[in-house]
C-alpha cells in the first residue's frame, strides 16, 4: 500500500474513533456520520486505484 493510501486509511480509522466517541459523549450527528461515510468511500476509491 503506497504512503498516501496508508495515511488516508489511518485517517479514516481515526475519524471513525472520533465519530464514535462524539456519538457516545454527546449523541448522534447525522452530518458527522455522513462525512465519515464519504471519507470511507474516498479511501476505498484511493486504495482500489492504487492496488491495480
């Protein structure tokens, strides 16, 4: 996995942890989870294009 794809994967995992902690502490936020899903899809796209 190239450096940029690895960094984006780590960022996505950290963002998931932050979103989960925020939801537990303050309640759910639709925009927060929507943003995380968009980030996750972008990460999957980067990884899939780098793997080929």
